[in-house]
C-alpha cells in the first residue's frame, strides 16, 4: 500500500462574520478558493512584515551612524590638543575613519570633557598644521 505524505496543514481560526464575508467576496471576485486567498493574504502579510523589520533595522543602523558622526564631531570640537603616541591596540581615526593598527603612530585628543578617547591619523593632524585649515581640516 502506497503511503501518502501530507504537504499542507489545516489551520482553524475564529474570525468575525464581516471578515468571512469580505474573504468570500474577494475569493469569488478572483475566482479562487477561499483557502487559496487566505493563504496568499497570510504569505503576503508575513513577507511585508519581514520587509518592514529589515527596513527598520537598516534605518536604525543608518541613524545610529549619523548620531555617532554628530557625537564624534562634537567630541572633536572639545579637543584642545593632540598628543603623539604609538598605538598598543587598533583604533580608527576620528576624522577620516581610517583603521589604525597596533604599533602605528597616532595622535590622541586631549580634552576636559568625559568620553571615549579620540585618535587622529598622521594625515589628519598634518591638515591641522596647514594655515587656514585649523577648524575645517578635521571633521
């Protein structure tokens, strides 16, 4: 005797009469079985929710990056000087975001404000030394 495998499952749900009427009307309009319409609507709704969540995560990630940029810019304004150091661990340049490796020369921002330390690469500190570039050279 051949054994049949069921591929679809039954899902029973209580729904208001008005929703049942609307589903039946739409199924008749499309000339589909009500079960096919319900399955299509549920799949579409789940896909839409998935896209909304993915988009929201991306928006939050971008927004967070913008906030970090603003905080970094404000923190750079609080620096009153730069001390040359040799890095013991990797860091990123607070101005151009270039990766600075362990053993690389870098410049640590000196500030009276609390917060994480800021580092600049040699290229960005060189811009500070150019006449007329004191403020806009580091951003």
